[in-house]
């Protein structure tokens, strides 16, 4: 029914600490364009709230509230607001064992085969969350709303599937790239984010428009009518295509009247 939204809580465990996740890894980059708008509120280093919307779909929005804790995803009351009373599905995402779309798979980013040289963490096997130290969990409360009758359920379910794939792939990459950012200073992290965003924008094709549009003042005679319209004749004579050919005989407007003999004269 329109007016409701599909809400899911995702829990993604990582072989990191909250401090490493929030102070070293930095914020994820979201390429901005005219179709996607992101509003982010960084309330605390361990809590943020984001809203994604589209300029051409005013009835579509994605709300993502995120919190981080040093645990295995065992906190069922981390969202201590009215949202915890709403009906929602809890989904655990395993960065090592969950399947990802084949086109996004890279062995170098697979936590089952990757081992960090700087931290010694990696080679995650099934059940790793029970034995891994350190470990932290990223809790994400995701609400998708698409208020269009007849399409709402299908679209919201599809968006959640895409969001889940993005979270899975993104967190796998975050851990697989740990040696690249683990020793960075905050300034280096910001520069790394900037370079990553530029590379991402270039890859997906976000460029300035190649065609420039300028306003040119035109003469009044040209501005008075569209260019495709026939030009206005300068004389008062009818245009040639409306004129009647001179050598064509005119047709009479009515048939000729038949003259009948007078019956009185015939009798005489």
C-alpha cells in the first residue's frame, strides 16, 4: 500500500575495530550528478544518517542510518528510536561467504584468499565471526520508499537487492584494500578519497557537457515566427499556390436548366 516503506536492517561484520573503520577508512564516495542527491548528517563518528533521492522521481527515496559497534552483530536494540518498533527484516551480510554477482568477483578482493601484510588478518573461513579478533559490526537501517501504486512492492524489493549487493561488495573491498589505507594520515585519506572519486566519475562517464548553449539576440522579423513557417509575403496578392490558373475555365456553380415544351402550344 502506498504510504508505507520497505525497511531492512543489515549487519555487516568486519575484521577491524570501530576506530579503524571510522578514522582510517574514511567515508565512502558517492559520485554526484543531476539525478542523484545525497544528504548526509554525521551525528557522531559512529553514527550517520543519509538520504538519497532522484530529481526525476520525487516519490522515490532511500534512507540509510548507520551505526558501528565493536561486536559480532549481537545488538538487537542499537537503533533506539521509533524505528525499532516497526516491522523490519534483519539480514546478516558475510563478506567472506556470501555470493556476489559474478561480474564483480575478483580473487584479489576475496577475503577467503586475501591476507593483509600490515595487520596479518585475512584468509577468512566459514564461521570466522565466532573466532576473529578484533571484530566490529556496521549496522545499517535501510528504508526504501517508492510511492507509485502497482509498482511499489516490486521496485522496493529490487532496490533492496541492489543495496545489499553494494554493501557486500563495498565492505569486501574495504577489507581487501586495508594495506593501502591502514597507515594513512587523515590528510592522505582525504586525498585518496578525492582521487578515487575522480577515477570513479571518469569510469562511469560523468563529464562536463561538450555542447555549450548561448543566447543570441535575433532580428525581430526572425523572432516573430518559427524558422519552419513559410515567410510572410510582402505584397497583398495571394500566394502562388493559392492563385487560380488563368487558362483554366471556371466551372459553373449549378447545372444548366433544361427547357421543356409548352403543352398548350402543342395542343394548338
